[in-house]
């Protein structure tokens, strides 16, 4: 990584502080764990048996990821991209950016990396929130044992990695649109419609070709309710392929753009 790119990355990080993206990441990461904590404190009578269950951590993980995988992760990806890419448009600063001694790849990918770092922060804080949703009720409710089950760190780490891969096509598609369009509502609207379309297409056996469907398929892959037609192919590779395609398209559109202001 060149010194120029590092300086550009640092500049993008400083610009991010002027947006609401940090608070969005916190809200998106801790919303579901906070609901879980409140629900458990309200139903204290069921906690002793719940915390003594051999499958405690897997059940907690599954419950926490339901809303995250199906709703918050796609929506946070769409909004994080929009908030970060709108900094220059909102302040009419693209001419100043292009006046800097920075190549177009540096400009494009330094901001792109900030988006990906914010997504990683979302995952990191969400996992902290899941742990807190187990520990806080244990601390506040007396006479209850700490969860006896061993936490499957390896499984959770692997699932985090797969969910991150699955959200990459959404990030790449939204970034390609948001770096091209001045009106931030257009990419948000397109992203929301694409997510709704993916949700509606889940029973279709070829739903895995839809770039916005992978976090949904990943969560529903172990369901036996028939809500989704889980493909036999490894759809995580499709997610990576769409990420590469949208990244290439996005950069090509940005590099060929005639208007720089």
C-alpha cells in the first residue's frame, strides 16, 4: 500500500466523522441485542432453564441473526454506502477532490475501503452485542448460573465471514450507484427495491443469481419451513463474483465520468 493511498485513506476517515455513519453502525449493531436483553429481563422466570440449556449459544446466535441477516444487514449496507459517498456531493466538493494530486483509483478505492471498514465495524459491534445479550441478564438477575454450554468460536467466526462475503454484492452495487448519482435517494430506493425483490424471490430455485439475496439465503439455509429454495450450489462464490463485477463496473463508470463537480 503506497504512502499516497494511506494519506488518502486517512483523509476519507476524517471526512467520515462529519457524517452520521458512525451512529448508524452503532444503532444497527446493538438494536437486536438490546431487544433480546429487554425481552429476557421481562421473562426472568424462563432464564434458569434457558441458560442451562446445552445449545444456549447456538440458539442465541440464531435468534440474534434472524433480524440482522434478513433486514438490518442489507439496510445498513445500503445506508452506510449512501452516507459516506454523499459527503462530496452534499458539500459540492468533488472539484476540490479531483484537484488533489491523487489518481482516480486512489480516490475511488480509498473511499471504498472506508465503507468496507465500517461494515467490519458493524459485524464486530454486533458480535459484542450478542455476547452482552447473554451476559447482561445473567448479571442483573440473581441466582442464575452462567451459560454452561461452550461457545463455538470457530463456527461463529466462520459464519461471520460468510455473512460478510454475502453482503459484499450489496455494498459493491450501492457504491457503484452512489458514486455516480448526485441524488442519494435514487441508490437508496433502488437498493431497497432490490432487497424487497430478493425477499420475494426466495422460493424461486434460481434466487441465488440475485445479488441482494445471499444474506437471506445464508440465514434460511438451515430452515425446513420451505420459505426459501436453498440451492445446491455454493452461493457464497456467486456473492464474491457479483462483488468483483460490481466493483469493476463501478470503477469504470467513475473513471469515465465527464462531469467532476
